[in-house]
C-alpha cells in the first residue's frame, strides 16, 4: 500500500519515530513517502506563532495514499499548533482516507497530555471525513532509553493493516 507519513518535529523525536515506522513499512514492501513539514516563517519553542500565522512550504499531495499517518509533539498540554494546522490544511484531502495520528511527548504517562492530544487531532481528522484508526502515543520521548521507539513504530505499522 501507499503510505504518506507527515510530521512536524522540532527536536527530532517525532521524526525519529516516523523514520522507524517508515523503515519497518518499507521493509514489509509498502511504498512510503515521509514528509517533515517546514514552515515558511520560523516556528519553534521561541517563535510559537499562532495557528493562523503558520504556513507550510512542503505540505504533500496525499491523493495516492491508502493510509495517511500524521504525527507531532505535545506542546503545553495539547497538540502543537503546527500539527493542528497540518490537519486543517490537508482538510478535504482527508475525506475517505484512513488516518492514523501519533504524538510524542515528554511526560512519562500517556494519560498526562498524550492521549488527549492525540484524540484532539483524531477528532479534527474525523471532522474532515477521515476514517480514524486508534492513535499512538509515545510518552517519555526525551529519555535516554529509547526502547519505546521501536515498540511504538511496530504499533503504527500493525494498526495500518
Ligand atoms: C513549548 C513546549 C511545550 C511542551 N509541552 C509538553 C506537555 O505539555 N506535555 C508533555 O508531555 N511534553 C511537552 N513538551 C515536550 C515535547 O512534547 C516532547 O519533547 C516531544 O517529544 C518533542 O517532539 P519533537 O522532538 O518531535 O519536537 C513540550 C515541549 C515544548 C518545546
């Protein structure tokens, strides 16, 4: 199947998980296009632009994708504005698509901002007419022990079917 993985990642944790999922999917024979979103104006922890001022220079065309995976970090107890903006910008392109949302976050437990952030994004994609798969949450993203990453990547691949 054709899989589009779209992430925004400031410090590389979300990207790391996306790369692991891509590699596993590719090894299983799927075609995967991974896009790390770039903003036209600087957006980071020091330049936390409101959603309306965020614009992407490389939002991909997902018309050929059988599965769409969208990932990003939790910021201040909710999904980072870039990821919300990406779901909004993809908009009608998500209609009828099977979509999996994943988030990475620093707190050690998914119930502490991870699950709620993933669910916010899942609801947004559902409102665009997407078929929503269960979300994947990687907690404790900044820990030195990165053993959770391959497990989360495996979960993403398994959920995509
Ligand atoms: C401004 C800011 C706010 C954050 N707020 C939260 C939060 O509310 N809960 C949490 O668990 N992690 C929070 N984090 C940590 C990030 O979610 C975590 O480090 C994430 O994995 C970073 O992903 P990235 O490397 O793809 O940018 C925050 C990070 C930043 C920079």
